[in-house]
C-alpha cells in the first residue's frame, strides 16, 4: 500500500503534454498535497496530472491528480483523484553485482568536468542501481563506465549514457543510491542480461 510522507521524492507529470519535473512532497493537508518542484511549471486549475512515486526498487506508483493552485512559482497544490496504481519498472531481470564504476555528469546545472567513482549494485538490460558519494539530480544524464569481468580475467570496459531516474534510500551512511536508465539496452555476448 502506498504511503505518502513529506520529504518523499517524486515526479510530477502533466497528462496531456507528458512533460515531467522532479519534485518533493512538502505537505499533506485535508486530501490535498503540496509539492515543491525543481523548476517553475505552467498549469491551469483542473489540469490532469500524474505523480510518479518510487516505493520499492522494482515498482513505481502512479497517482492521478488534479492541479488546484500555485503557492509560489515552484510550489503547487494538487488533489489526488482515485487510487495509486503500482507499475513494474523493469521488464528484464536484474543481476546483483558489485562493479566499480566511474561516471561523468553530461547534463544539469551543476555540470563539472572530471569523473567521480561509484559502484553498480545491480544491473539489467535497461538500467542499474548505482551507489555514489555525491548527490546527482534526477533527470540528469551521466556517462557510466565500468569493467565487465568473466572470472578472474578482464573481459572489457564499457561506457553507456544513462539518465538518473530515481533516488532510493541507502542503509550505508555517506552513500546515495540512484536508479539509472540506460539510453540503449545493455548486454554482452557470453552472459546476456
């Protein structure tokens, strides 16, 4: 069952235009939700929206809502319409792993040169769960580089452009977990993922 709490990260999607902005739930009051979004959005009262709310590693809840009003240019009040639907996010199997990785930020307002290190905790054809030390922005693009090994022998190093799609709670202090979606499907010949 979906539980909403202030501080939760989610995406706000306009049903008609399909435009989507990341946001954070800041308040729940009398069946209304207040959301702080990453950038100003232009909406009209009554516009139909969807809140995409990650709840588990493999699921996404989608809550239909209606736009009520803006409190500021980046704070809006919405009203849920009905129940949230659970959607499976991945169509391929995830393989648990501990792959050392490097990443370079390709987009976002805090674009910096140079790479940072992280670790891939699981991987599938469509994406991966990555552990990093520094915060990343949702919807930013990164170049993820990692080495694939077969036993003790290095097989190859590969890089793949990925979009940061969600943040996940980490149980390891100082580590931040992000789900990334690959811009193209990933596989390799001897062990297709």
